[in-house]
C-alpha cells in the first residue's frame, strides 16, 4: 500500500508507505502525479515483493525522487530475472506445461444458445422480466 499526500501527517505512522507530493489548489497545469507514474508502475511489478523499503529510500527531506525509485525497482527486477529457477519450482513448472499442453487439445462443445442474450429484457422499474 502506498499513501500519496501533500501532508506528512497522513502517513506519519507509516512513513515507509508515504510518498509526499506538493499541494495544489485550482491548478489545471499540475502534473506531479504524472511524473510519479513510471515509478508507481514499477512499484506495482509482481517481482517487487515489498514497496516499503524502496519508498523509504526514495524519500528524502519530504521529497519523493521518482527517478531514483524507478532505478531501484529496475535493479531489483533485473536481479530477480537473472536468478536461476529453484529445482522444485522448475519441476512444478514442467508439470504445469505438460498439463496445459494436454488441456489445449480439449475443445468442449458449447451450444450457441449459451452465448446469445435472452429474449427477455430486465425492466428496472418493476423488477420483472418482460418480453421484447
């Protein structure tokens, strides 16, 4: 979880989850969150297991360094991609591949009727189905 707020008080008890932003009042040109977007997207990568140390490292003096956050995430993701798959997982992945190959040949018979809309329409006014 990440808290983005202009007031450090909103995340004072979870500073490792807090990303500070500047205050804005009636500023249609404000695009600070857009500048955060690449770093936030990197933080959402499944290979990033815990955002807290990265967020904590990326905030200095109540300023979020989105570029630095992005770089940290990039390094973590690259490091995890370079790691060999443990033998236990490698074997379980092999069995999953075999199962999925078997399943790909399976084509169930599905009647067209299952995909066609019902000839009746739901009427929100009285809650009863009525013919079209």
